[in-house]
C-alpha cells in the first residue's frame, strides 16, 4: 500500500521538476549478474574444495563451541570499583574511619574520586544488609578501566599487610544492569557443610581450612567474617539450689540487656518498637547490680544478683550464616579461576583430609554452563521446528536438510570471529547467532524455491540454478547489507548499551557475511549434488 501511494504521488508530481529526481545506481544489474555467475562457476569448478569447506565447518563449529570462553554476560569496561571491608575486629567507628582515611591518603594520586560509607548508615530506602561499626564500603573511580585491576591489587595488598584478619571483597557498582544480571558472582563457591550438625563449627577450624585452601589451590578465597561476643551461661544447678524460675531469670536478662520487647506501634508506614530497658551499663555492672527474685519460702522472698546464676564466657562466631537447600554451610568464594575442575578437586582433597566437612559447589562456572545448556536445547528445538515447517513447505524431507546445513557453517565462522576479536560466548552473542541463523536461512529458502519453480517449467538444473540466483540476488544482498550496516555503529560506541551489544553485533556480522556467500554459492552446489542424477524436470 505504501509503495502504491508513493508511486502514485511520484506520477502526479512529475510536472513539478523540483520534486522529481533520478538516482543513477552505480551497480548495474548486469554487474551483479556477472558477479554471481562467476562465483557459481568457480564453486562448480572446485567442487572438492567447496565440499571440503562444508565438511570441515561442522567439526570446527563443535570445536570452537567447547574451546571458546563462556560467561553469562559480556565484560563491560568500567572505571569504577566498590570495595567492601570487614575488619574482623571489635573496633569503634572512629578507628574504622581512621583506617579508611589512611588508605585514602595513600591512594589519592591513583584515583580521580574516592568516597566511603563507614559504619551503620541510616538510609530510609536502603534495603540491603546494613553495615556494622566494623565494616566499611569504599568507592573508587579511575581515569581508565585499565587501572581498576592494579588498584584492586594495591588495596588488597595494603590492607592485608596491616590488618591480616580483614575480609576484603570487590565488585562493580550496583547499576541497573548489575542488579539484573549479577555479573559480580564468584567463579566458584566452595560450600562446606559440617558433618556434626549438633555443634557449630569453631572459628579456629574455619580459619585453618581457609589457609589450607589458599596453600593447596594457589588462590586465596574471600575470607570469612567473624565477630567477638559474650556468651551468657546459666547454671541450672544454682537455679535449683536457689529456687529461681528459669522464665523469671530469662525475663530479667532480656530487660537488663534491652531485649525485652513489649509491643510494636504502627503509624502508617512507620513502626516503633516498645522495649523495657534500664540505664546504660557494662556487662559486669549489669550482672552485679541486677537482682532476680527467688521463690518465696518460710523465710520470705530473697533477691540474688545475676552474677550468682550467670557466667560470662568470651567467644567468637560467624558474623553471618549462609544457608541453601542442603542446610547451613560456610562459603569460600574463589575469583579469577582459570580452571575450575582442578580447583574443585583440590578443595575436595582439603575437605576429605580434615574428615569434618562435606562439600558442594556453586558459582558462575555452573550458572554459565546451565545457561549455555539451555541455549543449546532451545537451538535444537528451533532447528527441529524449522525442519518440519520446511518439509511441509517443500514437500520433501531432503531439501530442508540442504537449507539447515548452512547453520553450522555460519555458527562456526561467527565463533571464530568472536574469538579473534577477544569476545566470549555469552548470552548476547548467543542471541546474535540464533537471530542471524533465522534470517540467513530465508535466503536459502528463497533460492531453493525459485530453483524448484524453474525446474517445474522444464528448465535444466544448472540453468535453473543460474536463473534463480539472478532473480533472488538483489533481495539477498539487500537483506545482508542492511543487517550488517545496522550493526556496524555498535562497534564504534563505548557506552554501557553498546558494550553489551558488541558481541551480538560481531556474531551477527560474521554469521551474516559468511551466510550470504553460503546461500549464494554453496547451497546451489549441495542441491546440484543431490538432484544431478534425477530427471531434469522432476522435483523431489
């Protein structure tokens, strides 16, 4: 309809010469025809080479699918870094601030901007885990993305030299992209489950395992954060001796340590807890001065200080408890893992040597493999559906195989181009491969359909191949060029969206370029091999 309207408008406005123009196409039809005929003749003269090209492409596709690096999302060049520090010591927020300021003074010449959140932050809309007084979150911005790796190493080295107990982790800033796709996931997470479920693992045992993992694997896992605490132990014998109710003692302890919650006041979106508490005191003062009532006997009611019934023991425990489907575990996170298989074997050897742990593994290594397995299943199902649709269209079981033969050839050379350009097989590049395969086989479908129609009219096979190619040459080239030129601008842009789409554009350009040549020259050769012995007017 639009074509008709434009054409009619052009006819009506011919009398106004300033509205009419003539475009002189530098590529004439006979030029394209000569190009196509020369290409087909060359392929048919070198049949062995052309068939060998197709045969090699299939194992090449399989090889590069397993050889090329795989990840969930493409790497984005960022000049920002978030460092989270758990000092693993009972320090005041002022000491926390002093340590951060000292680090900032040493790094001020290496970064453009740096800031920190120290201790607990009172943000109304903050839904993340709150920082404690012994934690800090540091933000750095460098001039280029290449400086991030050296900055990360410098921060880790300086902090570990002065504060060996500190736990340091790095991640990119939490942008919308990061929240959706979680690119900062560790490569491998070793989940250690204690075999003795009745007793919590000791801090010394966990630290020993952490050191042994670093020595055995050569990669230091992200440390485990601990916190010092005071455990109150109630003497049950003295409760019986002094006839003190356990519930009464528990109530007095909760009130003394400001943990006795009475109710919660609700006002719109605000929640105000009501607790029963006393004056600010030290633990020893609370135990010495707080009295608990004994049960009345013939001598009346007596009161005892808490220290007679409760003993205080210093202890160290995990700051955070991690749990999964199999229960609670201690996570050891490994980053920058080159070979996950040997590392997991070494981790299992460390766990088996102690005899106290069961192990399981997670991380981006497994999530990436799962994603790629799902993509392979989706691609297989789509190819199967395309085969049935084409079989119904061509009324043949052989011709759909000729069309689908193009897919492994296109994928093989697209993977080679991704590898040459330094990219990986990820979600974006896989989408580009799948989309391009769907586009490019349309050219082969048009080509075979035209050959079939011409053969039905009695034209010989080779002549039908040449004539069908001439008829479909311009639409095929127009489809390929528009797709390739649409992807080119993404290669020269450097914003976050373009960085994400670069693997997609490279995969589409590579597959579309080689796919166009295969559709024009290789597919007719395969068709000729199948039908050359048949009757020239018969279409199977």
